[in-house]
C-alpha cells in the first residue's frame, strides 16, 4: 500500500480513486503513487472520495508500478552514458527529428482494468514520466503531445478539473527531470482559456527552459489543428490590415511562422504515434502532419512502453529506407 | 511509326500510354484505343515508344481481366436501381456520406508488371471507370479523388503532359457514364495553372452536371491541402479588407465556406482510403480530414477492386458501430 503524504496514522481505507495534485513542495519519488486528499470546491461531489478497498488500491499500485520500475531499470542499464549507441538496430541518420503522440486510450485502459476511467489519466502521466526521458536519451529533437484537445472541454466537469490540475502538476513537478536532461518545455495551444495558476506555471517553465538545447517537449493543451490554423489565419489578417502583408503574397512560410509551432526548430512531426487502435487524426496538428509518417498501435497509452516506442521508430526507419 | 492509325494497321503499335482521342468516337468502356496525335513535344524520343505485340498484349491482358470481370459482377448485383440491397452485410445507416481516395501506387504497379511506369496511370484510369460507378450505385453521396497534387508538377514533363491529357480526356469521356448515373462532377484545385483546353473541359462538365443530385465526384487536380487552406485564408483576408469580416470573428464556418469544397453538400470525408501501403496524408484534404476514418491498404490502386472497396466500407462500419456504442 502506498503511503500518504502527511498523515500520522495509517488509515485502513484510502481514497485512492485518482491522483490529486500536491499543493506543497514535496519531492515526488518516481515510482510510488502518493495520493493526497487536498480539500477542493468540488469535493462535495460524492464521487470525489471513493473509499477503495486495499485490494483495489493494490491493483492500481501493481498496475502502474510494474510498468515504471521495469522501464526505469531497463533505461538505466541501456543508457549508462549519453554516448550510448541507439538500441535495437536504430540508425542515427534515420531517426525522426520530431515525434508526436496522440495519447489515446487512457479511459479504456482503466475500464478494462476495472478502475474508474480517470485513473487512466493518472496512469498516462506515469507512462509519460518514462517515455519523455527516453525520447530525450534517444536524442529525438522534438516531441509533441496531444494532451488536451479543445474538444475535451465537453467532458464531465470533474474530469476536466482533474486533467487541468494534473497537467498543471505535470508542468510544475514532472518537468524537473526533463529540465535536468536539458529539455525545453513549451505549451502548444490557447493558453488564455486555462486556469490562471496554470497559465502562470506555463510561463514559468517556458521561461526557465527557453535556452535549453535538449529535446523540445511540446505539450498540446487546449489545442486543435483547426484552431491552430484559424489563429494563424487571424494573425495573418492582422498583418494584412497593418499593411505588412499583401493578400496575394500569403504563402506557406507565412503560415508556418504563425502556427503555435512557430518557435519550434522542427515544427513538422516526422512520425505521429497514435495509441488505442483508432485510425484517425482527431484534429491534431493538421497542417504540420501533411507529410508525417503515421503509426497506429492497438495498445492503450498507459501500456505504451519503451519496446513499443522502439518498434514505432524501427517501422519509421524502414519506411524512410524504402522511400 | 508515324503513319496514321487508320490507314493501315501497323505491325507495332505505340502502346506505351493512352493518348487522348481528338475525334468524337464513342469510347468503348474496356478496350484501349491508342491514337497518335501529333503534339509539340512529339520530338521527344521517348514519346513514340515502339513496343512489341507481346508487351502490348500484356497491357491488354493486365487491364482487360479486371474490367470485364467487374462489369459482369456489377451487372449481376445491381440489376435495377430499386432492388439493390447493399452487398456483403453493409448497413444503410452506417454508410459513409463522403469517401475520399488517395490514388497511390500506379507507377509501382506498372514497374512490378514489367511495364513502363506511365502505364500505371492508364491502368488507374481503367480502375476508376469501375470504382466510381460502383460508388454511385452504393449511394455514396460524395467521392473525392487525389488525382494530381500540386507537388506532381516536378515529375518529368512527359509524365505531367500525359497526366494532363489523360485527365482532360477523363473529364470529356469517362464522365459520360457518370453523368448517365446522375453524378455531379466538380474539380477541386487550382484550375488557373491547367492547360486552357483542360479548363474548358472542366467548366463544361461542371456546368452540365451542376444540378445533378447523384453522387458528387470531386476530382482533386492541382490540389493540395495546404494550398486549399492558403487560398481559403486569402479569400478571408480579402473579406476583411472589404470590411465584411472582422479578424476576431473568423471561425471554422468561414473557413469551411472558403475551401475548395465549399460547394459540396458533404465537404468532409467520413472515410479516406489510401492504396499502396503508404501510411501518410501526403498533403491531401488536411482541414477536411480532421475526423475522417483512415483506411490503408497495401494494394496498388490499379488493383483496387469492388471487394477491396467493400472491405474498406465494412471496416468503416465496424468502427462506427464501436464508436457509437
């Protein structure tokens, strides 16, 4: 059973339904889930405090710990130094510069494990904590994540609030390891609709990491491809109104410089990985994915491990060789 | 061989690719009629490839088998418009309204058969002649085709010229059958860069069919998704300049009304089928495909048959059932 952060007596039952963000600065150990019941305005919602039996809480622990400890030790073995050769026959020159992930299947993963759907998002967070450093160690220049779509606002309020808090905590805490690897962190999406504290964290992490030269990790939050194109179009029309541009001059470069990916050195994904078996774009980076290789896997994202990433990269390299 | 085709039957025929007919002969559906019309680029030594009867027989065999079989298959299945049940367990209410095709693999198909690459395009044309009427008979409301991309201009001049002539002939002749099925024909792309005769053929067929209520067949010629978005942006910008729109007001509906698909009743594909095994979008209808189901098949497009279309539709319906649940 996982320990509670700050209580003195060990409770017989724990509210273990999902991972609540920490409100105070605790060094967050990588592998253990530390639930924390911070009182919230919506905690009057009877679903918020699900008293879960030790068996179920043990299930979460097992379901997530196995993945992370296995991968963590695997990573430590393989990547003792930065100069390690790429694993499994991957060729340096054929590595994709920019890999994008459509993080799908969290809720289905949880439901299949008999867990509440939102635990799937917590599990996705844990998987990201192993996949992102892995991408950095594989020297992938840029990683984009479809974390929260503009269409996700219609989900139940409890879920939306949870995701907002979770991602804010991700940007506050999970990025520490990424920063230590020299990663640059940015947010891709319409920040203005996010909670104020979230916007503040975004600004801070973008500022702290803006000169980093490692992997550029691009969190797509409140993002959608059409919205990206629309806001680019709006900025272009403003430029035309101000006399900077003439309508007939508008070309692909102008667009590229207005999209949310304008500060990316490699704005267009070479490889897009979608989990959970759906074969759709779901309004992800439509403009930027014009020539991306698409890779679809039936695995749900919480189950996506290092081997799956290597498989996707090998498939990408195979296609590159052929083309 | 520069003698006229109709004077004496040549021992060898220039059978490398399908030359467009310059005279109005009724074009039988399934025989290739080569015609050597003199053209400005016929000084190009590659233009007149003299081929042995064996090779020309190969083309004939390679393409005829497919077409005659499908024609009889169709005749059996679709005796009248009224009593056709959808084949193979397809459900009416789960049919996609709009199916788009990325017509890939023509040249590879030809090379694998030991034919010159451009014969693959001729073979694609023949496959389209069975697939498009089939879509119409399946009551698919809209079909879009990625026939010629803006990026295809960089191909060798001989190939580009051939494709331009072929597609012009498609719009002039192959559409006759589609018109008889009540199809509406439009071109999706930047017409201004096309040869004048081509533009004329486009204008004629669009005018002739504009009130038809059958399947809307949308030929993507000189098209690309980014180009579509850019020209939509430019027309929106013009509206801003004319004071009709304010920048902050620009929304998805304005874009939808400015894209090349603005006259389509169903502008967004429900299902996109890409042949030849490549798993990419290749700059096709990027905006319009935001929520499309994508279907990838390893078959080259000239080999794409009714069964493959049914398979794709079944897979689509399977996904719809799952998502709706």
